[in-house]
C-alpha cells in the first residue's frame, strides 16, 4: 500500500559505469514491514558477482543499512553508531534473482506515522563503493503509518 517508484536510470553520471546497473526502485509497506524492489537494467543475479554487496540505506533518526549479497537471503539490519556499522537484533530478508526484493520489519526502524524516510542504494565490490543511487541526494519515502487503511480505503 502507498507504494512509490523512482526511476534510477536517469540518475547515472558519466563517472561511474556501474551506475547504469539499476533501473527502478519500488517501495511499499503494510503494518509489519517495508518492502523494496530493485530492478536492474539486466538480471541482477547475472550481473552481480559473489563478492558484491548491494545495500539499502535508510535515514530516519539515525542511519540504517541492510547489506545484501546474491548468495544469501537474510541478515541483520545495521545502524551507524560512532562512525561504525553495528548489527541490530533484527533480521531482514531478501532475494536476488532477476530483481532484488527486500523486507525490513518496521519494528527495526520504528518510523513516525506520517514521517519521512530518506533512502539510497549502494553497490560495493572488493570493499570499494562502485555505485550509488541516486547519485546526488537520497530518495524521499513517505510513511503513512497506522492511517494507511484510512487513506487507501475504497467503497
């Protein structure tokens, strides 16, 4: 519900060829989780290497990161604390095949109803960031909260 879409293909810069890897970013939520879908210009499973890490970064009261790899399907959400990433006691799930689908529990980030969440995606290869979407500033995601059913209710 209250889904959104960002066209990432228009975000590429001439500096990084990897930035043409992603095409679209979809998001939505229900009462339990945020859901993300990341579409590549080609099959992500065939484009990413086993050492690559694709990460969804969320910025609310602090920054959160879910670091994903193609040979995994779940892992901890991390938060930045004193300049370092520390895992939280919250497991998130993902699947990377043609596209990447992600589920992050709302209890992990506790967004405010009607609040704003900023988001960006990174691709890391060999410990170096080789791509960032969007390149200039994070995407703004709106979270309706408990009012979601009122705002999307039809007769």
